[in-house]
C-alpha cells in the first residue's frame, strides 16, 4: 500500500496570493497526479507530475497558474498562483502504484477557500 | 456527454438495507475504480476492476466489460457507509475519468 500525506489540510487565502500544497508518499512511485474538485463537482485532473521533467497539464490548466514540482519519487508540490474565489476547491494528489499493487491511492486533500 | 454516468445521484437507505450504485461508461477501458469520499474530502480507493467481481467485507463490485457497466453493492448497510461513491474509468493509460458521484445516506 501507499500512504499519502498532504499539507496543509485546509487554508483560507486572500485573492491575489499564492499557496503551495505539498504531497508526500511513503514509497517511491512513478506516477503522481494532481486533481481539483470544485464544490459540488467531481474530480478533474490538473496535471501529471513527472520526476525529473516538466509536468504534463490537461486542457484548461497552465503551468503559470498551477506550477508543479517533482524533485524526487516520493514528493511533489502544486502551487495555486494569483488566486481568485473560483480557485476555492479541494486539491488532491494521487499515486498509481500498479508497479507494486493493483490500485491507485489518493491523499486526504487540501481544502482551499479564497476570499 | 460525460464519459462516465452514475445512478442514482442520491440514495437514502435504512440501516440494514441492500444498496446498489450503477456506473455506465462509453469508452474502452483497462480498469474501473470505485472510490469513497467522506465529508472531510479524503478519498479511499475501494476497488480496481478489470473483469468479473470483487468482494471486500460488505462491499461487492462487479463489471461487465461488454456492456460497459459496473455496479457497487453494499450489503447490510450501516450509517458509517454514508459517503459519496465515485466511479472512475481508466483508459489505456494512468489517467482517470470520474463520474459525478452518488451520495449515499444510511439512516439508523
């Protein structure tokens, strides 16, 4: 199994500021993903975080708004830049461990409120 | 049209009742996931299926690849089963496409 922790668990931020969310996994994994869940909506993939290279962003998400780092196989960060109230969401990281086990694991999420 | 459709959107059951949540999808997949999300937001992976049926405790998940359909069953439901259940499909890579979720409320 994989245990994933995220920091912070929640935050309230002012418009125009930036927040960096950390994702730590207790084992080395190749694939890490960042998702957004807006209020009342299902999850939407923001990007795939690749170790040693730039993240791969989905349509509608750009690096300037959501810069991602992946310095090693157990850690990643997502920054939400120049925030607006529309960025209020739960942000989740997940890992795919099918190299070892037959499932995908999700972090506990970061609940962000932008005022 | 969403690639993944779940029904019902909401479900209320009495404790002890048998619950079924359905998931239909329109794309070819290598696997289907059932996830559980509690009010705090954290998501737990319940099952990953590519064929047949899996059982874990009171939870049973089935999939019919030909019909592009999966069901999640909860037997002898309990108030602690109250959560949002999400179906997600995995095309032939690591990305997931998510259904809108089914909100399950089990009353004591």
